[in-house]
C-alpha cells in the first residue's frame, strides 16, 4: 500500500501583546510604576509550495522530439525453392544429403539468391530537441552512432528522415536536421548560472514512451566524468530513451542535454548527468559550420596535484596540473615547459584541478598564442604557448629501463645510483640525471613507489647531474628535516614523489 503525501501550504502567524512594568521619576523623585505596552512584530506568513510545471511543459513539449534509428544488416538469402520459400542453402543441402529430396543446388538457384541481402532493422530509440525553427535538432552522439537512417517524430506525429550534420564523441553531442520550417524551438539558457538545489525537469522518451516528463533538483555541478565535460548532476528520473532530451529550468530554458546515468541495474538510481548547454552549443556551432569539432592541444601528460605533492613543491595549496611528460616537438616543448612543472593558469583561466586543463585547452582555437603560468622550483614562471590542433592518438609507448650494476643503498633515501650513460640520455631525451640501480626494501624511496631503473632528475629545486652531486644534495635535504619532492623519470613520464628522508 502506497502512502501518498500531498503538498501542504505552511503558514506561520504570530500575534501577542506583552505588558511590562517600567519606572519613571515623579516630581518627588520617587520611582513610579508605569504600565507600558510593547507590541510583538507584525504577523509573518511564510508560504512554501512546490513549483507548477504545467504551463512550462505545455510550451516546451512541442519542441521535444523522438529519435528512432535503424541500421542495415546482412541476412541469409532465401533458397527460392518452390513451396519452401523460407528454406536457406544449408537446410536445402540437409534435405539433399539425408532424405534424397531432389532440391535445386545453389548453382541451380541462380547467382542472385546467393548474394547477401541487407535488411533494415531498428537500432535504438532516443530523444532530441529543436534549437532552430528551420529543423536543427540537438541530441547525443551515442543516440545516432552507427545508424543507417535517422527518423525524427514530432509531437503532432509527423515523421521525417533526418540528415546527420555532425557528431562529437568526446562531448557526446550530435546535430541533425530535418527539412521543415516554422517549427517550435526551445530557448537556450545559461548553464553557468545553474544553481545547486534549483528545480529542473527532463522531457524525453524513456523506454520509447514519448514526451515523458520527470522533475527533480540539481544535485551538483562540474562533475568530471570525461576530459571535456563538467556535467550537471541531477536527481531527475532519467532512463534509457531519455538520452538526448532537454534538461529545463523553471523558466522553460534548456540548460543541459540528458546524457548519462549512474546505475548498477541499468535503470534509474537517483543520479543523472546532463551536458551543460554552453558546452553543447559551442560544439553545435562548430558542427554546423564545418561538420566537425576542432580542439586545441599542447602535448602534455598530466596528473593531479595532491596535498603531499603541493607541500613538497612549496605550493601554498594543492591546485593546478602536474606535467608528467611532454611530447617532443609539441607546443609545450617549444614553449619551454618541463616535466615536473605545475600549470597554474592557462590564458586568463586558473587551473584548480588537473581536469580543468584539457577542457580549457580543448576550447582554445588551434593557432592561438596564450600565456601559461607554471610553478617551478618554488616560484611562478610565465611562458607563451601556441596551441596546436588535437591529434587523434598522440600516444608514445613507454620504454622499460634496464638496471645497471648494484651498489650500496645505505643512505637517507635507501638507493644506489650511477651516472646516466650517454645512451640512456639519448633514449630518454635527458641532459642529466642519475639512475637507480639498487634499493633497500625499507628505504623511503622504495616505500614511496620508486623502482630500480628510475632516473632521478631533481631533488626539490636542485637539478641532479651526477651521482656524487646527488649524494651531496641528498645530505643537504636531510638536514632540513622536511618533506622533499623527488622528480623521477620513468619511461616517458615524469613522476613527483614527496618523501621525508631518514637520517
């Protein structure tokens, strides 16, 4: 039995009269009691009601569409046998061999029957919404991915074949167009002004149920689930088929595209994610003009700056993006950035967490020269960097380091090192450093995650150029009795390991 709780209008009204005795001096100087009346504040009425979405839905519904996709698949050709039209070649061969039935052989059936035939089959159902009255529609890239034909159905039951203008998998945004005019469209809202706790609703086709409306609140903003998207998290009920539909605020403005859900069962579990409209429109405008999205890149591999790493580097607080690796010849390399630098800002935008960087750089037009501020050796340095166009797979395979002859590990770090050979310098594109050849199991570097074969290139603000110099630098940092940042080169990546060396 379900218990239904209706929305109540709560009102608070207070009214009272408070009489207090006061004292005044009479002509004789004696205190006289005087009754004084003090009135309480005027009645206050606080009214709290749920929002009414009726008018909003009536206005927005006609601009929300159902998207159905199909794909062509190969099917087994029919045998063409009289009286047995559904019999395929394998079944015909079975009858010939075991029952002696004189059925036509594949050659006798003719070449046309042996050719693969294609059949159009339903692929999936999603949602979308009209952003321009001449037929431009936004949806998710995963809704139309792999589709041979895209069908768009309006609320008045008219169905159109849609043309795919472009799709961007990185942001999961797609733009399609139907040949129609005078269509109702949604007003684009400012997703940057969305506030946590405000009411929002979704319209879509969950499980194929067209124009279903669900409501909830914004649960969080800037949820990082991908390189280029700070998702809006809501508790609006979103299910398969809602993908590509609009997320609307109480003014009827679309502030997001419903895209993902968190689920262990495949159904709604109270956490949904929407693509912010400012990101979606930026992608949509590029798709409309060129059919693709152009993004910037600077050629760095990055990591998050933990509290421990920030302390070891002397950063006032844990923020920015730590450079682990720089591609040779990439914009970052040409600008003078180094592994171990912490990027604090790009252009005029601060980098609070590492995931901010690919989003900000990706939104920068290739060819643009922007200032970039990094933290290096306890101070800020500024460089100018020219952004390049994003490459599909700018990956470099890591190379395994080979350990050399072991030596004594009885020191503050518990490691034995040797000078870096010229071959190793060339292999790793390093000017200097020392290679770890042996480690004490209980040494501080071993416990921190260093490995035999790693190359130590810096201790705190001191560049390491030789084994003897490393010993001197190591003794100096031990005297300070503070956490120190050890910069380690491993393959193509630079790691920053904060440690507190023993004496």
